[in-house]
C-alpha cells in the first residue's frame, strides 16, 4: 500500500535515483524473487525462498506472518554485514509452532512437517539502505488426503408409497484439507440432486473443522423411492484436491435398501419334476409354488377347489405346498391367494392351476408267458392297460416293431414266428413313464431239416479213405432229436444266433460202400420226422493209386542199381586187383591156354573178350586188356 504522501515520495525517490546515477558508487534498486504460491502435503517439509537480486554490500532480510487481523508479526531476520560475508540469521517468534521456524544460510524460511495451521501468507522484506526496500508475499497451501469414505445407510424399511423424499443414507469424509466434495451414485451413475429441499430428492452437507485443523464433511441423501429401487445399488464418493492441480477419489462400499411395496402380480406354478405339458408322475413328490412380487413377503393361502368349495391346505410366508407321493386321486384344481392389504383394488391376488397326475397300471396279456401253436395256424393276442393320459401301445419282436395297438395278429405261423413278443405301453406326453409285458411263442410241428453240402461235388472226385465231416441241422417244437445211420455222430447242440435250431456233426472216411448206400441224418419229434441222405457219387479205388506208387519205386530202384554197377566196374578197371592179359596168336609161354570147352561159360568168355571196338586193337592179331 502506498503511503498518503505518495506524490512527494515519488518525487524524492526520483531525485535520489538521479543523484545515485551521477555518483560513481551508486547501487542498483533491490528486487526479490519469491514464489507467489507454494503447495505441500501435510507432514512434509517446505522451504519458502526469498532471494534479493543485484549486488548489495549491506542489507537486512525479514520474514513476517500476515494475520487475518492485518497484524504482521516478525518471525525471523537475517543481516548481510558486508559483501561476501555470511548472513547473520535470527528467529524472533515461532508463534508456538513445533518444531519452530528456521532460516537457512541463504535466508530461506524453513517449515519442518507442514501443518494445516501453516496455511498462511508469508511476507519477505529486504532493506538495502540506499538501494531501497522491497517486499513480496508467498502463499502456503497445505493438502491432506481424507480418511476412507464411510456410508451409513438407512436400515429401516422404506415405503415406495410415500409421496416425498425419504432419508437414504449419510456419507462421511473425515480429516481432509481442503474440504472434499461428496457425490452420490445409484447403480454406478451419479445422482444429480440439488442441495435445496425437493419432493423428488435432495442432499444436505455439513463441514466440521477438527481440533487438528483438518476438515470433515458429512452429506445426507434424500430420495423419493420407486419399486425399481428394490434392486438398486447405492454408494457415495469423496473427491479431494492434491498439489499441482491433481485430484483423488475415495468410494464407499455399496449398499441396498429394504423397501416396502404392494403386490402387483401373482404367479402360481407346478415345480419340478413336472413335464413341459404340465403332467406329474404318480408317486413323485410335487411342489406347488406361489409368488407375489410385494415386499415384505406377504402371507400366502394355498387351497384346493372341491365342488366349488375351497379346502385350505396350507398358510405360510413362503408360498410353497409339497405333495409327498402324489396319487391320481389328488388330480384337480389348486389355488393360491396373496394376503396384501396395501395392493391396489384392481390387482388380481389369486391364481389357480390344474394338477394333472399321470399314471400307468401294469399291463395284462390275454395269454400266459408261453404260447404254443401248431404250424400254419393263426392266433390273436390282446394287451390291455389303464393309464392317463391315454397310453400308446406297440408290439416288438427282438426289438423290431411288428404291430401297433393292443391287438397282435399272428397268421400262417411258421418256425420263423418263434420268439419273444413284447407289448410296450408309453405316455407320449410323459416320456419317463412306460411299462412292458412279454410272452414267448413256441411253434409246434414236424422238424424242418437242413443239411450242409459236402465237398467236392464233382462225380469221381472222392477217393477211398478221404475224410469228410457231415453237418445236419434241424428245428421244431418239441426240440427234435438228431440221429445218424452210422455211429460216431456228435450230440445235438443249439446253434448260437439261430433261435430254435439244433445241430449235430459226423466225421468219417469215404469208402465204396458209402458211395453205394450213402449216410443218412434223421430229425424226429412227437409230430413227425425228416430225413436227409448224403451221397458221394463214384469213389475211385485206392489200388490205382498203389500201382502208380509201386511203378515209381521200381524205376527208382533200377536206376540206383545201374549207377552202382557202373561205379563198381570203374573201380575194378583202375585198381590193383585187375589183371592184364596180352594175346597175340598163341598165349605167351608159361601161361596155360584157355580152353573154350573148360569150365568157363561162354557168357563169361564173351564178357571178358568184349566187343570188337573195345577189346582188340589193330585186328585179330592185336593185344587186349581184360578185367
């Protein structure tokens, strides 16, 4: 603030400036560098800077605290005695602050552990003699994050029938600085409610300054409720400020309200295990469920209509009626009534339903478990049943459908008609409910015989001694007996996979007698018999085969003897046991002359002499070697 005689002071200052400018040792005007706003979080240290600009040999720096009353108590000071010397600092008044104010060697004001009470204006004044006096103010702002946001919902029952706003909840945000802002939310969306009273909704707020200097905010929400709010989720959030323009948010937990609203709709249905068509099975446990959409839960009265009269069965708050082991006699009309006196007059508070109990009695057949009929005869079997809804009947044989309806007609019966017939009753609208009954058909008659063909079939292909297995199969009722015309047949056994058939086999060797007479297989039972003869055609004798074998052996032996003879002759010709005899006219002296009439036989002589080509060389007068 300028003094009252500002014009005169300004003229004097101008004259002084001119004189200083003319003097060689004149000093520059003093200026200060002070940040106008300093922000800090509560509990952190902070330093307020005050730096004079220019060169001054002597100056005094002072820090003042600006009170709300306008007073300026001096906190600390520092004096520069000469150029280059250190500042002499002094703390004059800490105003009861703990820890106290401090000045660092550069004349800056230091506040350790900033407190909310430190949020003030601090003035720095520098007096530099002829250079003049300068002052500047720094504003200190201290921020504190509030505690977790808490909400206190209304735990009572709130009625939607009220035509004015009701208290919903109160939100608390404690010990923050500056005071936070509270916003209310419904289903995650902010509620735009005014702070003035309004029948549809409003909010009130109150700020409290704690002994620590921190601020606490309390906000209360008022709303006019609707039935749709029964499932709504509410909460509040505190929005607070931080240094450098940052912001934070603390959300409370969510909560729901307990509302009172009248019944508008009633539902009544059959619980599990009912079918889609609404039928229940006899013997099951069945639940009848009644629900009204009013709150709190109304009282339910469950009844049965008998000759247009209500027979009350149960009264409760759950709306459930359990029928254990339901019977067909419990079929009928059931009702549920909701006792809600707050409901509108046009609301239907009573509902009825039709309970339909499905049942299926055991089946009855016109025949017993077994039915014996002669071949080529006809018969009809009846299958009857009682059930609700009307059962559907069908007949199957070996899981294959053969007829539908209660009557099974059997005509021109053959052995293929043998088997087990099943009558099956089912309820199309109740798939899990069905019954069956069966009987076995036995066809009586003379046996039917079937013989396996023998191989080979061409005439003359069989030989004496060939082994063959004959198989004979038959069916009939009573079960036929199989016999062979020759001993050795196997006992009759049932054929797997062929109902009613039995089979026997006979293994033997083929002979000429079998070719002539054959082998017979006979099937018989009390109703008759059937016979089959196996024929083999022409059977080749075994001897023809023996002659060929003997001839082959004789040829082999002859060849072997010939080889041995040649080998022997070769051994005699080249061995030491051979004698050589030379002939040239008469025998040589000293050797007797061979006599052609002696004991040597002509055959031997001829053998020894050999042929003309092998025994003589150079005519009759030559020499021969004989062995």
